[in-house]
C-alpha cells in the first residue's frame, strides 16, 4: 500500500456531519483518582453503540461509498472492533459484510460480529497480518475497508479530536492506544490543525510494540508479537503506509506492561464504573505511569469489548 497523507481538517469536519446520526458524541469525564501525576480525563469511546471508536471511521468510509461500490457488499480484516463497526454500518446500508479475523480474536467480539449480521472467516495471525499490510484478499469480492490505512477511516477517527478540544480547550496532552495508527493519526491531525501545542502520545502493550523502537530508530522496525488479553492493539511492525504519517504527527509511544494495563482496567471499574477492554485501559495506564508528564491529560478509552471471564480475573488481581 502507498504511504498516506493526513486528512485535511475539512475532511474531518465533513466526517463529523456524515456520522452524526450513528456515532454518539461520547462524554469526557475526570478519572476519580486523587494521587495521579496529572489531571486525567477519560474520552469514553467504549460507550459507542458497538462499544468502540471504530464506529466513526467505518461509518464515514461506508457513508462515502457509492451504491455501485457497495453492490457486492463490504469486507474488512479486524480483531473484532473494526469488524463490528463495518458490520453495524453495512447493516444500516442493507449490504452484506464479511470479516477476516485472526485466530486469537475474543469470543465476545466474534459473537457481536455475528449478531450484527457479519460473516466471520478465521485465519492464522500471520495470514491476517499480511492482509493488514497489503490491503488485499484475492478470494473475496466487494469493497474492502481497511481498518487503519484508509483516508476516510482516519478522518472519521479524527472527529474525536474535535470533541476533545471543544470539551477541554486547555488540554495539554492526549494519549491514544496504538494498533495500526489510524486512531492516533486522525486525532493528532485534528489537534495539529486547531491547537498545535497539544502533545499526542501513542500507547502500546509490551507484547507487541513496534512503534516505540521504530521512532527511536527513525525507521520501521519489526518486533516479536504475543497474543494477550490486550487484543485491540499490538502488532509485529508499523504499517509502511502509516509510518510517514505517524512518525511526523506523534510525540512518542509509551509502552505499558500487561500488569500495568490490568491494574488500570481494574481502577477504571472500581473508581469510575467504566468497563474498558485492554486496549482502552492502556492509555489510562500510560497516564498513571507519569510518562506523559503532568497538566491536563485526556486518555482515549478506545473500547470496552472484553470477555466477562477476563474482567472477573482482573478484578481478582489476576492476569487473564
């Protein structure tokens, strides 16, 4: 896939209008912790109708598609959340949806895809990752909506940045979970256009964190990847199509351990009654670590789709 350029601000503003009747404006609330290293706020994308921010980008991409483009349906490759976003919006347009998922995709997300009318095809992780890198799958027909490297998807994600600035104009930093870079680059694009002084940090999980060493080396690096309960982020490498954009837009990547993310997830439930998935809690873990500095920090809680059995273990102080 060819390297992408950040969307223009007008594309993000247009996306906001386009998805206004599907994606809700999520609340921004203070984290109920007294001894945090900063004033921490939560952008609760886990409250979207599908439990994830992915509704925004998928809604914008499908909303821009013509009837001719949708004639043979849509498909995507996703560990679960983008799959739900595409399936939810495809059902609204009355077109079929197929989703290619990695073999470790959680049952909660697979059940949701099926409930929304999507057809699931499960493949080994390496095969799935190759589709993410190339944006191609020869066996399927229809419009392919890339979960990350799609200008319309990135613009839809950027609508979160508009809302953050409206609700907290004096924000100092925003921390965004990093899977492929579509969410962080969309938010950063909006913030750079409207308030360039705001820092935007990615956060990664130790079991698959390619961005941090790539930024340190000044070029994309490959890392080992291990599946974990933090299934919404993590990978083997930075997508080549996204590297020029994320390396220019982001102020760094904060890598968190599984134990730190589990602790943040437990804290969210106990203090704010917010159920986040591992990826969604990673931004809170990063803020609590102090690695993003002080001031007013917004943590994007990207999703809340997690198996109840995993939540139960985390609440008991265990790692799933």
